[in-house]
C-alpha cells in the first residue's frame, strides 16, 4: 500500500478507508502501536473524526487493519531475503538455506522497521476474530510451516520431530528480535548484535536439521 501521497484531501472518493489505513500505517512506522489513533489518522488526510468513524468503528478496528499491512510488509521482507539465496546443489540444502533466510528476514524487518514490527504483534490474540489475528494463520508463519513440511517430505526431518517445531523456531527468532529492540541486547555494538543474530540462526537451523 503506497503511502507517499498521503495529505489533505489526497484520497479518492470512496477510498477513505484505505487512506485512513495508509495514514495510520505511517503513524505506526514512526511510533509503534500506541501512535495509531483514529482521530490523528483522520487529521493527517484532512477529514473529520466523524467521517473516519463511518469506516472504522473504533481504534481497535484501525489497529487491526494496520496489523494486516505490517504483517504483509514482514512477509515481503522475508521473501526479499529468500530472493537473495544462491542456487543450491540439492533440495535439502535449498531448504536449509531457506530456513536461515526466513529468520534473517524476520529479524531484519524488526531492526529496520521497529514501529511496524511492534505494531504487527501488539496485543495479538490467540484466536482469530473481528479484533484479533491468529498468528499461526499469518503469511510469515505459514512460510515457516511450509518449509518445515518440505523438509519432512524430503526425508531431512523425521516426522516424529516435526510437531510444534515451527513454534520453537519462531519463539527463538522472535525472542532475539525483541531482545535487540527492547531488551538488554539493544545496548550492544552493531557488530556484536549481528554476531548474536548469526549465532541464533545457526542454532535454530542446526537444531532443526539435527538427527
């Protein structure tokens, strides 16, 4: 969703919902989930709060729309990382490289777009619904699931080791991202941070491929 032309009366007739979402996405980029406020999004595009509420009944509705956009950008960042992979000599090697690239793209997105990363996972409910997103049904999570399933199909991962492996891998990579953004690792020099990221990706991929 392009946000380059957001401004007063920049939206097309009948497209106010998208304009509000774009404005809110920019708010999230700058300030994370707490910055997503319906009245502020309306002000940015030059409409009244009353008009905005015709499209989003609450702030939570708007945050939900922004989450969708943020998760889509996360998936794009992960796909970009996959596109950089060199040709591998075997299916198993390609899948190994894919696992590592997915994790690198995930953490890279967190560090490059912290406001969107925080918004994507803020107050995420375990069940899908009008105000919540089921994290296991998002595109980034499905990319991981499909890669693990492919490893089983290739015979590189035993079927009895497969259950919940995606959750363990996600927890490790997401935890590293959180530590780098908001935890004690944020104080480390950039080169030390990168070394920690690489070691964590080594651990995840080696653990999955072991046995």
